[in-house]
C-alpha cells in the first residue's frame, strides 16, 4: 500500500512538489521513520566466500540447508532485514559494522566456525529469488578465512569434529568449482559462482594456512 502511495505521488508533479516541500519540515528522526514505512522493504544478506585455491581444482565452502526444497546448497551467511528497528529507538552511534557482525555471528551459530573477514568482493541487488519469493534482496559477499586456518578446517571436517550446529544446516563441505553443476545451488549464489567468478577470482588473494 505504502509503495503504491509513493509511486502515485511521484507520478503527479504538483503533488510531488507539495510533498517534498512538506518533507523538508519533518524532523530528521521522524523523516527517517516515515521513509522506512514508505519505501520498498529489502532483505539484506551477508555471505561468506571461503575459498581454497591451493587445491586443483580450486574449492569453495558450501552448506546444505534443510529449510529449502530448491536451491538447497549455497554459501554460508545470514540475513538482516531492513526496517526491523525503528530509528526513533535505535542508538545514534554504531561502533561495529552491522553486516560483518551479522556474518560472523551467523557462521559461528550455524557452523561453529570463527571467521576473519578479509574484504568485500561484490554487492548484488536481486529483485526476485525463485526459491524464496518476497522482498528484494541486497547481498554483500565477503572474502573470509576460518580463524583456525584452511588446513585445520579441512582436517576437522574430515574427522567429523566440525558439524552443523543449527537445524537449518545439514552438511558443510568443500566443493570443487568444476563440480558445482552437480549441486542444487541457491540461485543468487549460483550466479556469483558461475557467472561472476572470473571477476571474483581476480579479487581473491591466496588463502593463508596456519
């Protein structure tokens, strides 16, 4: 309803100018709250790309989710929906990056792995996700490393000492990039790993080991 109202105002020049003149008199916090109500809601995702280029072929860490019937495999991460916190109640200062904090927390809660975030690789605005129709998605893909090191992570996974900690995740696995077609990939992650991988690979630095 609110999105329709905004569109209606924007398509009528006189009404649009009057609305803008009125908007200038709104206190900043009240204007922010109104904007939250009137604009399209987005689901903001933070996604971890944990990549091992020492193997041949190179491999990427994937997880199998239990709550999807399609696109069950994908990159680990989590979502932070916009509009969940009213700007009238939110703190004026945030000392930590909300997306990076969300990503570290989600990966640890679901996989039991602490990660180091090396940098942002790509931002994708996705208007429609076939597996989860709903709000628009804005996905932030980060290059990450496990704090225990790639070699140690592989050993712990092989020994069964690292297992999914959340009922949302069934399996954790390093998958060769050449074998991605064998997996039912979540469409957004599939686009990154298949269509945009040459661009991403050029940004990835070699994974260090400990």
